[in-house]
């Protein structure tokens, strides 16, 4: 009888929204993972990159590594990404003809890169031809 009375009292308290002491009323549904619990490596790295603000740089590095897949083999032979900073990608061409070709395809290249990296990541592409010197 005592068990039944306790079960009834718990059910009534639950129906009223009462919770035992020490329990948080606003507890979210679902299991929260502690930092000490094992987690998938990819998830852990992704979280770490986001926390440190390096996600964009890593994505850009991935683009540099997959350059031929993005621009095609022919273009990759004659164009190479040099740097990326604040939304501007600098591409170096091996000939004046390829520099002109790259300038003509800037719009298409920006579209492809933003599809890979997320909209608005690349806002400008600067094309350098051979013999370009920094001042």
C-alpha cells in the first residue's frame, strides 16, 4: 500500500509540474554530452575549429588542396591559388593569355567557390599574370 501511495503522489506531483528538489525545471530534452565523454573525431575537430574561429581558413585550405577538382585539370595546370584574405582570393596565372582567361571566368569561379565554401565567403578574385611584382 505504501508503494501505491508513493506512486500516486509522484504521478500527481508530475501532473502539477512539481519536480523533486535539486532538479532544474527548465531542463532541456535530450542528452547533453560532456567534454569528458567520447565523441566522433570529426565532430570534435569541427567543434574545436568553430570555437577558435578557424573554420573558414580550413575550408579555404581544402579548396587549395582540391583546386583541380573545382576549376578543372586544364585550368589547374595554368592557374594556382596564391592567397585568401578577408573574402579576396588571389589567383596566379602562368601566362598573360591564361590571366585573361581567368579574368573572363571570375564570375563562374566565384559561384563555384561559394557553392563549396558557403555563400559570400569569396567576394572578390584578383588575377595576377606572370611578371606581377608587389610594390
